[in-house]
C-alpha cells in the first residue's frame, strides 16, 4: 500500500503459538522507503522476505536495491526476516545500542525474554553494522533524511524514525492503542515517549507497527488514547496488587486482564512479564 511518494506499507499477518493448543492471530507492519535506493523499517517475522521482495518487484523496483534495514527494536516480529534479507541484499542493519546484544544473539534474547513460539518467528541472529542514538540524522540520499528519536518503554532501546521530506513518523511499538496487547518493559517510559512523540514538529503521518496508519487529523487523539490506556493499566495493576497476591504472575495477569476487560487470549507470559515490571519499579 502506497502511503506517500516515498513510503509503502506492508501489513504482514502471522500467528503466535501461546501454547500447543492455542494460536493467536497477529499482524505487523513493515515499511519500505523508496528513493535512489530502498530502505526498510523493520523486517517482520521469519518468512516475510518473500512478501517484501514480491511487493518491491510489483512497484517496478528490485529487492537488490535494499541498502539498509532500520530496526525500531529487536523483538521477533521486527527482526524475524532480517537474516535472510541481509544475506540476499548484502545490506546494512541499524538499531539502538541497547538492542544490539539481542539482535546479534537471538538465543540470548530468548533466554532473557522467552516469547511463545520464538524460534518460529525469528530466522536467526543478525550482525549490526552501526548503532543509532537520539537526535541522530541519517542521510539516505540527496533528498531523504531520517531523524532518530529514542522512544523507550516498550523496550529499552526502542527508537522512532522521522522522514522529514514526507513528515512521517515510524514509531514501531511505542504507541499502545486502547485494547491492544499490553507488552512493555517500563510503563512510565512508555508514557514519557508518548509525550516525546507529541512534541515532534510537523508530523502528518503516524506509522505504527501494531496499528494502521494515522493522518494528521487524528494523531493527537491516538497519542492521548495511548497515554490514557497506559495510565489505566498502571492504575489497575497497582489497585489489584494491594487487594490480591501478585506473587503468582500468571494468576495476577489473569486478574488484571479481566479487570481491564481485555480478551482472555491476551493472558500470556509476555503480558504477565509486563505487569510484573510495574510492580518491581514501584
């Protein structure tokens, strides 16, 4: 789907096996930036390379034109196909310094953050050519430039990319819209990142990984909704932790999900880990 003169969005469906009997339908967006060369924002899950390459060919370009992969963070649905894309295109990979260890050693990532079905979502470890920091500017070609914003919370090294020429912000999983699966490392940092994103001037298109593109007219509402949702999650966890025993993370997760009115399918180890992070930072 063409978003602007330079940006194309690919909505890639996949499934997460939360247990042997249950699979949860998910999707993730991968963004293709076209200029003198081609650049990717994230790579989707394992097996997404064919979808990406087929789309690039459908718009009259070649996958071999991919010069760099810019990762918003290192979770499986973002780095899943980076290995095969890098090998095929001989392209560079960029990410925040804090995300580099888990990108270059996915076995380490799985040990420290065991995601259900992890090995089905990620093709393998990927070498990172260079790391990016807050306020960096990356010149893509004579016309296109990416500005980097550190927007942690979902993960410690989550970054957002602002394509100045199209006034478009690629925010990865930084924006957690109401009703979405609540996965984060630091809920206070998540809320602060919403404030950072609100202050980025001239944003006319918000391009998230978990949500459809938003235009200028409703970006502010989306960000305010995210802040309210995160605040409600935080309030619910703190309220229940006073009334209930939170030592059993699985049971506590069920209680919070139920109180928030979210689907029972969201009861999983990652969400439980997110809720526990709120308690450990009190």
